[in-house]
C-alpha cells in the first residue's frame, strides 16, 4: 500500500496507520456512558450519533440517497460560534454600580454554623 501512495505523494504519514485514532474514538464512546463503560448496541449507536453530530460530520456528495428538500441540520460547531453574533443588549447597561448587592452581614447563619460546629466538637470529645 505504501508504494502505491508514494506514487501520488512525496511522503506518507505513518502515524495515520496507527490504531491510536480508533482507541481515542472508543475511549470517548466509553466515557460518554458515564459509569457504564460497556454500552449495549442501542447505547453505542446513540453515543456514536451524538459524537458525529458534535464533530460536524455530514453525509457525502456521492451515494444512492438523494436529498428530498433543502433542509440543513445545525451542527454543534455552528451553534457554538458566538464571536460572529453580537448581542442585541450590548448598549443597555444592566449593571448599576451604586452599591454592592452582596450581603455583608450573615448574622444568624454564621452563629448557627458556629454553634453546630462547637456542638459537634464537644460530642466527639465526650
């Protein structure tokens, strides 16, 4: 196979022949299952479809299936590109900086926590 590739190209990246890419794919499939690292066939199919949509894989131009309409699916790559779309609320000042909105006095919460911790320590010592 390599002599045939060298007729068309000047060099061949042998890293592309390694199994690392398959290992990475199956590792991401196992990781998508959460605690279940041995998915069933239906789970494998759903995870695989999810990964393909997330990576932006689309169908090829050649094949035996013709598109019935001009429907275009949104990919995760298109949805996550926020730099192109500016917010319509950029000119509206939403933050009023007249004072701090964070509470600085916790009063009862801190006192109850201290009493609880002190009671826990006393109970452990007895």
